[in-house]
C-alpha cells in the first residue's frame, strides 16, 4: 500500500512539473503562434480547453497557482489513501459478533480468537484484545479493550489533520493571491498615471483567478474531508458498540464456564 501511494505521489509531482513547464512555455508564445497551434490541432475542442487553462494558470501568477496545484495534489493523495484505508477497515460487524457469540457459546475461545485474527479492521482487532484477556478479571478486560479501541480510532484519524491544514492553506493562498493581484493593478495605475480598465485588467485577473482557484481547492478538499470524517465516525461507533457487545459475551461466558 505504501509503495502504491509513493508511486502515485511521484506521478503527481511529475505531472505538476509538466503543467508548470508547459505554462511557462506558453508565456513565450505570441498570440498568432498560439492561435496557429490550436487551429492546426485535430482535436481543437480539447486543445482549446487546455490552452484556456494554461492561459488562466499564467494569468493567475505561476507562483501562486503552482502552490495551489501542489496543495490540491497533496490533498487528493492523502484523501484517497484515507478513503481506501477506511473502506478496507470496514467489515460487517454484526456478522463478526454473531460468529464470536456462537464460538463463545460452545466455549471455543481459540476459535473466536482465530476469527478475529483472520478478519481485518479495528472491530476485529479490539475483539481480539478483549478475548486475549478473557481469563483475567472483567475490569482488566474492559480496561484493555477500551485502551485498544482508542488506539484503533486514532489510527483511523491518521492524516486527517494534514488534509484540514491543506484546505485551509489553499483558502489563504487564494486570498493572498487576490491581494497580490490588487497590488499589481494599483502599481500599474501608479506607473501609468491614470486608472483605466485596460491598465488594471492584468492585476484584477490575477486577483480573481487566484481567489477562485483557492476556493475551488478549498471546497473540493473540504468535501473529501467531511466524507472521511463521516466514515471515521461510523467506524468509531462500530468499535464502541462491538466493545460493549463483546464485554457482555465475555460475562456470559464466565458465568457459564467459570462457575
């Protein structure tokens, strides 16, 4: 899994570098050359869209837009990793607990442990820790399972703080880029000695494009973050419910087989 996301990160970085390189090359083209490239392309629609995106990338300031794109790539990589991890951690808790109950009813502790060890996810891990302390007092079982449940829940939240930090930085970069664009527009007015729309257009474009880009990245990563938090909350509730149910099973087992 780690190797997969390392390769994905490398591919994203190379793609990002390629976008920046193409955008920088676009600056050196005169309008007639750009129009000729688009006109000669057999896929003028897709080429036109790509050309428009490149132009907006450059007009929004390569530095700010590069940072926003980099944050987007990093946020997507972290979000995809969390979604895959949470999906793999999600199991049918009711079915698992039903199998454990059947095993405990028969007094098959080892079989119950094997069921947990052969099942992925935090629910099975917490149940295994509780069953491993079944010969000890109920307080020890409860304390051990409770601590391990907190550890598993914290594992589910791993990396989420970075996603939250990234979408906040994207929003701040959008606002900083907007301020930078307004400064550029005012500098142009000061240099020209008069305020006209043509003089201020470059700075205003930079302000609006960077702000819009920062907001789009913020909203996208915020939606992914909320989705991940909802899945974590669901799994956390499963772990807590499983812990309570397992404790009741162990108490019934002790009453039946340890009189």
